[in-house]
């Protein structure tokens, strides 16, 4: 076999989870190489010049979860140039004919005051109680995201939360068991059921439902209540906008890796993962890389293909492919260069200089719109009215656009990757993008007249550019049967591959799922270091 270098780890995939895994290993003095098929590192956490002078995100824009973790401090990413701006307001919902806009501020009092102006004191008081109850629950869910998904760890994360639940049972054991049953029922409830229990005004319910639906599933699905519950911890730490674009996180990780002597190779697809004596070999067209650990931080479907190419038993691979629900896409993005930001109607006068553009523009005021959009997508059709989320972060960070210009992203759901009737995205992409702009114009009249540059990312485009199979930005559906110790399937939920000791899994396909968390990369690195 001859002498060849055997590294401590080869990481397949330079998305943010792969880079985070590599960074922890390199920080601990391990030899690490990262292999990435794309010429642009970071995957969906990357920023490029789409239009002259504009820095435009390719995938994610607001970072909601990683700021609640220890990753940024543990890897000292601020020392490598990463700086976040608080998104405050962190969200807003437009007004209707009968209600004022709702502005979600980091300050809970200010948020409740806005809710009271919009829909009355009863729902404002209910929202305050909702945050009090769901804040510790959301913190517990977040804690569970950063440890391997086992029943014991999950139980530990939720220890002590029975005090947030109510029960009419009496006696010590009765109260304890009743509270636990009540708690678990609420955690497993649908988002819509949660909203109907807490609030009465539809505009508030719609805003929170659309916030929760950013994870992908409709809020009618079981187990989606915690996705809405995450709103409570935005009053602890709001979403962050990395200065220079979402890709600034990737750039800081690359500087961290370089400082610790790690290697990142771009434009080099992996072709196989195979056992090689007492270690693992990752094949590429430029020759293999050998390591004691292979960390697959790419899409799980790509990982299964690499294992099959390396001689892994095809029978379990075929079963896993059947069990993993990738779904049929979630949505699409329209990236815009403009000479003005959207001007929403009836906003209050006490906003900061950047207005509401630091936050997520939740342009839905009735959940019926969400239900119709999801129903249409389920049969391969475009939504009658797309549910839109706007982000105008150049108001917060002027470096994103030329002087006097703005960068605006509109994310919309639900848009299927497979269209009905033999239609294709090459035929429908422009019309779908026009419908999205028209929906923004509904709440910010005349905005479309200020658009100077447009880049459309259909589900097909997301798959082609970012490797997001089926256009699913979460890799795998975020339904309750594909979360925690079932993600991406029960056999693979430990971040390991049965019968392939030394191969570890990371990326959005694994626990805890999509979004900018860095969690699976951290988990995989810690498993590698412990072993």
C-alpha cells in the first residue's frame, strides 16, 4: 500500500457546520483537511457580489440560533474578525385595515406596547405571559440542540420545566405527573393549536405562525409549537446580522482554521469514502486524502452515495434513502438591488434610524394565506399569494450596497421543487418572482419601481448552486419524526454510521437540523476528540 500521510481528520463539505467541526479539531492541535466541491466556501452561509458593488447572501441572512450557543466564544471568532449587529426590531408584521403594525423589539415591554396598540391589551398581556412560560422551554430546546440527541440528554435538558405547566391533579406524585403530561402535550402540539390557546387576534397569530414556519413545516403539523416558542428567546438575544453579510461567519472560520494550520481545498468534490486499513480514505479526482476520522458534513444523500462508492453495504444504504424524507422544497428567494427600501404604511414614529429593516418582515396577517400556500405546494402548484419575509439589512450595514443603494432579500414559501402538469422552473421562475414582488408591493406600495437588479433563486437554483437536494434549505424535512433521535433516520441519529467506526456525520441533515446553528459541527468534533 505504500507510505502516505494519515491526517487526524478529513471533513467533506465546507458549509458552516463542516468548518466548525474542523475548527474545533484544529484548535485542539489535530491535523485537518476540509474538502469542498464548490469554489465558494460556506455553502448556504456565504456572501458574494451578485450585482456590482453589492454583497448578497447565497443562503441564510439572519443568524438566529448560533448566538445562543457557546461556539462563537469557544472558537474566539471575534478575534478573527466576526462582528454581529443586533437585529432590533427583530421582526415586524404590517398593519391591516383594522389593526396597526406589530413591532417585535428585544425589549419585551416595547413589544407588548406595540401589540396593545395593534390588537388590544388582552393579547399584549397574553404575549407577556407566553414569553414567561416559553422562554425557559425554548432555552431548554436550544440546549438540547448542542448535545447528541439521546433520550437521556433530552430528559436532562427539560428537567425542571414542569413548573411552566399547570395541572389540576393533587398530591405530590399527581401534581408531578400531571405537570409533565401537560408539558409534553404542549411541546408536541401544533403551532396553530398553541396560538389558538394563547391569543385571540389573527394578525398576531399570523405573525408568530409565519415566524415559526421558517423552519419549513406548516404550523398545522404536530410538534411545531416549539418553533413558535423560539420567539420568546429573541427577547434574550435577538437575531444577529454579521457585518459584511452572512458569509462573514464563514470568513472568520477560515481565518481561524488558517491560524491553526488546517487546510481547506475548494473546487474538489469527494468521490468516495472507503476504509483503508485502520483509517479512512476520502477519494477525490486529485487523489485521496487519508485520515483516522472522516467527517461527512455534506447532504446526507451525498454521504450515502460516497459510502456506496467506497464499498459500504448497499442494503442499509437503500433502506436509509427510503426512510429519509427530503420533501419537495420549501421556498424560493428573490435577491434585489434597489435605490430605496420598502416603505411600509402606518409605522410608529419612535423607531430607530434603520426603522424595521433590521428585522424579519413577516408579511402575513392571516394564517389562511399560509394554509393556502402550503396546500398549493403540496399538489405542485405555485401559491395563490406567496407568504413573504423581507430583509433589508443594508439599512443596518451600509457595506452591503453602494452609497445610496440597498440590498433587499425576499424569502417566500411554499414553492415545490416539482411543479405539476409537466411545468418547469425555467418556465415559471420569472412569474413566481413577479408574484413575490407584487406581494411586497401590497404592503409597501411602489417598492417594485425602485428595483434595479434582480437575482432569483428557485428551488431548482438552490439545488444546483448550493447542493440543496429538492431545494430543501433544511436538507431533510423538519417534521417531528425527522428530529432529535430520528434525524435523519434512527440508525444515523448518533452522528455515526453503523459498521463504519471513524465516520462521523454533521450538517443540516443531522441533529438538530437546518438553520445557522453550528451545532452538528460542534457535536461531531467533540465526538471525534473524545474518541
